[in-house]
C-alpha cells in the first residue's frame, strides 16, 4: 500500500488487552494478526488524537482475532488521521487503540 501509515494495536487497560498490526492507506484499513478483548457493539474508528467523538466510524469490528480489511470512505483526508480506536458502543469505552506513523 502506498503512502501507508502503520501502528501496533494495544489494549487500553488491564481489562482490555489487545495486540496486532495496523496499516492505513490506499482507501483501506488493515488490522492484521489481531487479538482483541471481546466486547459487545465493537466499532472501528479513525481518529485524530484518539478522539472518538470527532472520529470517522468505518464499521463494526469484523473479528476479534485474525486479519480483516475495512474500506475507508471516499474523500477521507488521511493526513488528519493519526490513530485508530476500537470502541465499545454499548459501554462507551475504547477496547483497543493504535498510534499511526
């Protein structure tokens, strides 16, 4: 993927461990070799500074383990995106995150 940003997925606290690799570019977000704590209503959000409220929701988390790709909405300015979070809508808490560079 050209002009790709990369990161390492990590948990948000001791109750929500997570691991995996993240790649963002060419209209796709790829979560690779993930292992994320299961939670109801998990959503994937592109963010600036881990700010869920202003982030771009790109869909429900497809799987808590493994590798998945998510299409980025056309027109999304990836230069403004520096992080992603996996967010639990039901409890309004982040369960995984990654800083991108």
